[in-house]
């Protein structure tokens, strides 16, 4: 993979190119990783996998390997077949050197808690899954999920994503990675908690009525381009929110 911007580089170390900012002991850095077609579609037939490739999956793995927690909406977790995250041999030593847990924690955001406690979302991972919900979610479902997950209540009638992010920091999770979906990502950005967007742009057109990578909540945010990578026509852009401190 080569770097096009900010300067031309023939070979790129992805773990360096996507490194989180240092000194996050009392704060966090929340990045999103999304994929879209050249015409802006976030899915094909309802799933992001139709836009992905082996190279995109490699970057996906690197970003997970660098993170403390992977945040995903309950709907996306169901559609995309998410599971509790296991430790990967390729990343264990590097994670240990950075003082990280063997694998990132899976964080599921769900207002209604329509989640099956017996599913693979809560079993077989290296770390206990966290479920973020609202105070008005069904108490009986919260109790059942609390038997297999760390349930975080953030907000009353709706999930307060800023409070949820603070709760993750309180649990020692500082390097955060949101993998969508578009509704959750828009809400995180609108709450002012999105620091960075990593966007894979697949060299294809989709058309139709596919959603964009942010959908629902209006967002007014400016971004600056940190790098642009390319291989086989696929672009990998890393944008940082203009008001956020630059990663180093």
C-alpha cells in the first residue's frame, strides 16, 4: 500500500499510520472506521461487506488491533454477524507492549435491548462484552443481560453517547473504535465525541437508495485530511475533526 498524501511514500506501516495519539490516560480518542462506494453508498443489499475487500479487511484488523474497545450499534451487530472479540496472535505482543488487554472489548449500543444473552455476542471473547443502554429500557432485559455483560446505563429516554464514552474511559478504555452503523455514528458525531474518521472508498458505483455512512441526526463538523493511502484503486482516507488535536 502506498501513501499519496500528505507526501508520496511507496510502503506504509499501517500500525504507525493509524497510531492513536499518545498520553490518553485520562481522556480518549474515538475514531470511526467505515467503508463506502465511490458514489457514497454505505451498504450493498443492506450489508457493508459487499463493499469490502481483502485489503479493507486487513486495515479493519489493524484498527481493531490498535483499539481498546470496538463500539457498534445493536442493529449492525445483528446484520453483520458480530461476535465477542477474541485475541489475535498477530496483535497480542504489540498490545501487551502498549499496556493493552489481549483483545478489544466489544461495546454494543442498544436502546431497546433486543439482544439474546445466549448469543455469540456475549460468549467466547477475551473480554466481557459491554452493553450501553438508556434508563427507560426494559428492566427485565437489563437484568438478564447483566448476567453475561457489563451493562452501562447512560441517559434516560435516549442513550447519552457522551456519558457512555465517559463510562468507557472510567473502565480504562481510551482508544475507541466505532464500526457503525450510520445512525449510531451520526449520533456520536452530533454529540461532539467523534475525533477521527477512517474511510475506505471502494472503486465501485452502487446507486439505488443505500444509506450514507452517517444517517439520521444532522451533523455540522469540519474535518482535515491526515493521510490518503491507495492500493488497487481503493482509497483509505484518515480524517480528523478540525477542532481535535492532531494525532502524532
